[in-house]
């Protein structure tokens, strides 16, 4: 039986913001994310929101429980970082984010694994990594470049 529900990613990060309405607007302006689902209560408060970017989804919430907080409420501490795969235009993406007020915590640079990457902190201090593949790199090349070894857990 065919489902009318669109395919969803297996993992969907969910981030808490003190002001989720401002976060939705800022993430759209800075990173080009698109609001795809916004549910409000009768007073207009956003109770649940989702944004999409190139097939990816992120939930944007509030501090709705004792265990969920924005980095702003925790002195800037983070327990996660969201990695976003950018198909093209990473340099322009970084410029857009910087112009919108993102704090670039790792400047745009080519990485040993073949991606061009930068890390930005958003308006409430969540860290986002944006990465675009720029060349194919084998596991052997990565091992030589880093001195690390790919292994299987036993």
C-alpha cells in the first residue's frame, strides 16, 4: 500500500531555542533553511517547527522541558553540533551566514577528507558545520594525511 507521507530522514536533530520564532527567521536568513512545518497554539506560540535544507530536516523547538535548553541558557555550552552537507556554493554560503550575523568559529578551509568546511555559531550559540565535497579522497590517503587508522570495532 502506497503511503502519502513523504519520506523522512532516519535521523532528525531537534534544537532548543529560547526564542524559536526568531530562530526560524534567522536560520532562514543566515543558512537558507526553509520552514516546512510550523504548529502554533491558539495564542500563536510556536509549539513545533521544522525546517528543511536539500532533503534534510531539523526541528526547531523551545525550552519546553527541564532537560532541554538553548546554549544561551547554559553559558554557551553545547552537547551536539549539526553537520550540514552543502552540494555547491560553500564559499557563498559562508559569506551569507557571516553577513546575517553568524559567528564563524572555524574559518572556511579545505579538509584532509576532501571537503571544504566551516563551522558557525547561530544567534543562540548552536554550532553548525557546513561541508561541501571538493575532491575524492581514499581511506588510505586520509590515513597518510592524519596518522590515524580506519578500524572495525571488535
